[in-house]
């Protein structure tokens, strides 16, 4: 099957990672990652469609992630959206003392 990689801002973020807060190692996604991801399904699906993705999301499961701490945390999450289809999603989580919308 085809693996679609939604790059969005990821390419430049990965390339510039060492200049900002360092990007952590790839890790297996946790339940907390899935909780962050779940409410974004509709928004991510709309962005995927705008980027040319034509299938449905038959699932929306966080598989792995990398963390970057930058006045909050960037979660770079590999998401399975169908049996053999994956996208990459960046989720920004502001730190508790900086609760503002990104």
C-alpha cells in the first residue's frame, strides 16, 4: 500500500532542529500522545485532503513520536490512518505556565 507522508512544516523543522531546542529520539507513542491526537482527527483529515489525500481515515492511531521542547513541546507523531497508510502530525503543547493557544 501507499504511505502518504504529510510533511506540512516537518521538513524544515527537522532540518533546523539543532538550531532550536534539540529534537528527541523516536519513541513509541504513549496513551498521552493518543489523547493529544484524538481531538485533532477532523482537522488533520481536512489538512490531509487539502494536501491531496483521497482516502478515508479508517483509523487514527499514534504509532511513534519525537519530542522537541521550545517554550512548550512539539510532538512529531507518526499516525496510522488506514491499514497501510501513515501521516505525520506536529502537535504543539504549551507549557502549563504559558497557557496560550499556539
